[in-house]
C-alpha cells in the first residue's frame, strides 16, 4: 500500500518569512495530492490540491509543487501570517490501497509563526 | 447544506460500554469514511463505504463496526470500549467522481476511562 512521509514534524518561522513542508510517497500510481490545514480543536480543511498531470499549482500565498519522478510534493506558504499557525497534513491518493478515498495521510507538521 | 454532521461532539465512556457515533451528510456523496486521529499519528482510516449497502475495512478496523443503510448516514459502533480507543473521530465524505476532495465533519472527542 501507499506510505506517506512528511517533514518536518514542527516548523517555526518568523512572521513574513516563507514556510516549506515536504512529503514523499511510495506508490507511483498515486495521482492526487491534497493538503489539509487543521487548527486546534477543529476539523481538517482542504487548502490546496494537485493532480498528477500538473507540476505546480498556486492559490494566493499558497503553492504546491509535485515531482512525480522523485515521488515528492511540497507545500509553500509565502509571507506567513499569525493565522497560518496550525497543523498541516499532506495526503496521497492511490487506488491500490487506503479505502474508498485511497487517501493515505502524513503524520502532520505543526507550523508556528513567530511574531 | 449542512455538510457532514457528527454527533455527539464529546463523549466519555467506561471500559466495556458500547456506543454509536453518528455521521450524516446532505451532499448526496457516495463515498464516506471514518478516521481516528491520535497525537503524532495523523489520520488513520477505520472503515469506509463506497455506497449504500457496501462497507469495507480500513487500516485500523478492530473494535469497530459500521453499516450504510442509506446514502446519508454512516454510523460507527464501538462494540466494547477500551482505553486504546480514546481518540478524536472524524467522518468524511466525497462525491463519486475522480479526484474530488473529501469533506470532514467537526469530529467526536471520545474518552474511555
């Protein structure tokens, strides 16, 4: 089945700087890669996703890049703000495992924005 | 639309008790899933359903049962609660089309004493 590794587990950056979270996956058949943001005590919420037919996708201060050859994808947040503080999860979808959604999640990155 | 609704939001049980966590969605989604979230472990799939009358096991199914009698509802049953089942439980759903994002409920925080 799919295995998703996420790094780092904790990331502290100064407000206004950029943050990068990286994930690797094991199943070359995976074709969908969402990122979720989870604030303390809240549900995971989708912030951006990318499909395997594109290499990069951007939405305002958030961007995701995908390297299918190397089997890794990254989340980039520019001009970080205090409200970006949260736990971020990457996931990969492979129809060879992971149930109905085929989604396997990374263990999460706790992003801390220092004022 | 209310989206994905989970009840209760909080629950405390004693070891050996049974209970049902409710999940309902009003988006006519075919796919529904149950996850548990433990500190440092991310989200782990318990059970899932690809449509009414169809369910299957995920990564950590032991101690849990599910049923899907309607498209809208996907309850999760704890048969005999154990302290290891203390966790936050999330229900999720998504449409039956390729590579659509899934929507999560607000979660149920369950403590087993």
